[in-house]
């Protein structure tokens, strides 16, 4: 029943009773109207593993699917959050990826957010789940929906082959930094494959060293060079990879900030991050948010959303 990570705002509920929770949810949906407060109270304060147990208990005692019942009772962004919370993490990721590639146009930001930030093991499971749920491989789906070098970077990330050791090879780090410099800043046009080879394959410690050496050789930060050398989705995916390697909670804090600042809210991003990080590293994301923007994530969500949607997001966010 343990949480997925240990830096989340959502932790295991003490004295957990799946049957009692299933009953509460059943009561909340009975008769006219729905008691949203109960739904929030139960689902936002249970770990994903506990929610799976509630789903089983509900099916046993009611003979219906909890997600189906909630889906027909709720609507809008609130429903999206609730249904996301009921899915196992890799199932939710696969669902988000599928949704991002549905119909005309692709939400590239979703592909980048997920594939640049998940571990090898996580990506392997997402690949398996995607195939099982949607009958085709995630790689085929991505290849059919993206193109050029951006597609190649995603395909590389989908192989889940990044070295996950801690070893730093100094000579190799210098060579990698030099290769990237010569593939970008030092020439007319950019040899993007070099960036792919280094950024998608090497381990985290090694790459942090590469970025240091790169700064010395070029006098520029790797992120600035990527911004100068690339554009569009390719720039976005390489930046996401670098940012996730440097500081993953800061990457998500920035994504949350951008989803809410200015006019309108990009709810798909806000929902995806709040649901998928709530029991992994939301405490760290909140700390980074405050450090980077001088305001709490709580206050941003409060000012940018409303109704039950706001209430459930604030519960997932935890206190100020």
C-alpha cells in the first residue's frame, strides 16, 4: 500500500478500509446530485495502491465499475482529475500519451513531459501498458504522429536505454562536450544527431559533468546553446531532457508555472502534473516553485482555478 515515492503530499491513509471507502463513494453518488466533498476527501487522501483496492471493493459490493460511475456523475476538469487518480501510474501515462496523439494535431508538450522525465523502468512499463490497452506499440503511434529529428529523439527515449549507472568517464565527458560544441555553436547549421547521442544515452552524473565542461569550452550554458541552435519541439525536448537531469522537481515547477501564468490556464498540463507527481515528489516541486517564483504553488492554483476542480487540486498540493 506504500506510496510510489517518499516526497509526495499524498501518503498512505491510516486505518484504511477499502470496503468503507467504496461504501462512502457509493453513498456520495446515490440519488439526486453528487456529494463531491466526499469524493475529494476519499480519493485525494489515499495512495494509488489504496485507490486500486477501493476500485476492487466497489466492483465487488456494487457490481459496477467505479471509474464508469464517477465518469457519468462528474464533468469537466474535476472529472479528469478524479479519473486520473483512479488509474495506475503507467496506465495514466499511457492514457495521456494516447490522448495527446488523438485526432488532428498532437499535444507535443505531453509527449515531452512524460518521455523526458520518466526512468527506464517507467518507460518500459508504459510501453507494455500502451500496447495492451491500445493494440499498437507506442513507438508506432509516436512515429505516425511526429516527424524529423523530434521523432528520432522520442524513439530513442522510448527504447529506455539510457545508462543509469553513476560512472563519470572524464575523457569521454570532455569528448562529449567537444562533440556537442562542434555540432552546434562551432559550426554553421547544427548536427542534431550528436546532441541526441549524448543527451539520450549517457547517465545523469556523466551528463552533469559534460554540461560543466561544455560551459568551459563554449562560455555558454548548454540550455542557452540549445535555445540558440534549435527551435520548436526539438528545442523543447532537448531542454526538457537537460532540465530533468539537472533538477526534475524544478522542471515540473516551471511547467506548472507556465501552465497558469498569463491569460487562461493549460489545464491538461496542470492536471497531468498534479495527478502524476502527487505521491512522488510534490513536496520538492512545491519547494522549487516557491524558490523560483517567490509565490506558493498553492496560491497559484487557488487564484487560477475554481469549484471542485480547485478543491481537489489544492488537496493534492497539500497546505501552503
